[in-house]
């Protein structure tokens, strides 16, 4: 059985999410696991897909970055699916398709995952250097601070049982900001 997994980091990426689902359906995926959550967050649907797959199944994703957040994470997933007798198929892997049913597919996947992680780390390093230079030049302000009054209001609303999205709307703050403020106080 072909089992599809689709993911985007935010709900704002609806077009990309729908495109992944369409690609997986065209590929013949009979079962589909879908979520819109950051790759670094807990991914319940990925966990469910990994529990669902059985010997002889193939877990299918459209692109590698939809599945794993690092080479280590990818290798953990590969080990888990291999232990279950499940293959991993990445439909768009730099213009070609990779399937871990073959030794060549496994090798390519591992090598490209390492290069992708290296590229990401280099990008983050360049970003940190750019921020440091902007700070030195006085051009970087960083995250805007939230007034103490809003922080107190957020805590009061949370204590009253108001949900985070409603708090964010009432205080004109982003949900992630509200989560951060509540977490920092805990």
C-alpha cells in the first residue's frame, strides 16, 4: 500500500499543502496523513503514519523537507521504516525520484540529506552574520517588545479560560507571541 504524508509549516501555505495532497493522490496513495505544523514541533500525523505503515508498504512524500528536519532525523525515520519492512519514496528529489527499496536509492537519500542539512546550516550561519553586522551598524532592532499591560492582560485572559487564538485576537498579537509570553511566565 502507498501511504502519503503531506506537511506545511503554517496554515498560510494552503496552496502548497493542497498541491502536495494532489500529487500524493495522483501517485496512488490509498491512505493519507496530513498536517500543517512546523518541522520542529511535535508532528502527530507523521507519528501516526509511521505507526500505520506495515511490511510491504511504501511511505510517500513529495519532497524531503516535508518529512525530516535534519540528516539525523531522516536516518531515524529510515531506520524505523526499514525495521518495519517499509520503503520510503520521495517523489521530487532534485528533479528525480528516490525510493529506498534499492541500495542506490538509500545511498542517494543519505548523501543528499547530508548536503541539504549542510546547506541549511550555512544559510543560518549567513543569517546570523547578517544580523550581527546589522546590529553593529545600528540597523537591527530585533523583536518588538510587548507592553507590560498586554502581558498582564494575556495572563488574566488565560486564567479566565480564554483560548490563545482569542487572546491573540483581543490583544492584536500573533498567536506565537501569546504562546511565548505565557511560556516565559511559567
